[in-house]
C-alpha cells in the first residue's frame, strides 16, 4: 500500500483517530503507529519521540510499534532523532551505515526517516520510522509523514 489513494485513506483514518473522543493521547499515538506499521510494508518500526517538558532539549520515547529500543531518551543533536529536533528539519537517511551520528536501535535497520512535529512554531515531538530495507523512502513518504505530524500536533 503506497499509492496516493492509499495514503489518502490512511491520512483520513489517522484524522479520525486524532479527532476521536475515546482514548487518551498515548493510545491514539499508538494506534497511529500500528496503522502505519501494518499498512506500509517498509515501515518496520514506527514511533513517536516527545520533547520532555521538564527538559526542553531532550526527547523521550513515546508510543511505538516494533522491536524495543534502548534509546528511550535522546538529547537534541544526538543521533538522527536529536539532529531532526535540533535543526527542526526532516531527516531522510537512506543508508544508516553512512551516518556518523546514527544511534543503532537494531542491526536490522537499514534506513530511517524522522519528521519533527511542531506546535506554535516549536518542536514538541517527532515521528521516527525505521526500515529494514535500504533506500525505501520517497518524496511521497516525506510529504505523507509531514501531514501526519501536522495532524498529531494538536495532541501534544
């Protein structure tokens, strides 16, 4: 599933999850992770890192789907996630072995995309996707995940 129509359907489902009055924030974020991991074959680990309100320049692992990670706290600037938060830019890493600042979560991860989530112009979190495939991410993935970041910003 990766056609424009399929991505639109997923975006609509994510919008419904965000707007629902039922579960709390973390349950909604977990449901989004599960939806993405299930429907996009090259999304092998899907998670949210959230800015720790007590430590503005540190990310804390939020809801995720995939293998456990030892990286539950990441300082701004550290690793790809920390770089994305620090520079306020999306990072698309097609081959993690080529990155000197990469924090390895699993030997299976070959590529990663990290998209900051902004609220009132400030980074409040990010979406982190790991893939076991080499160079799977496209401009469509980038745009799709940035739309999701915009949708979930209201939850953070």
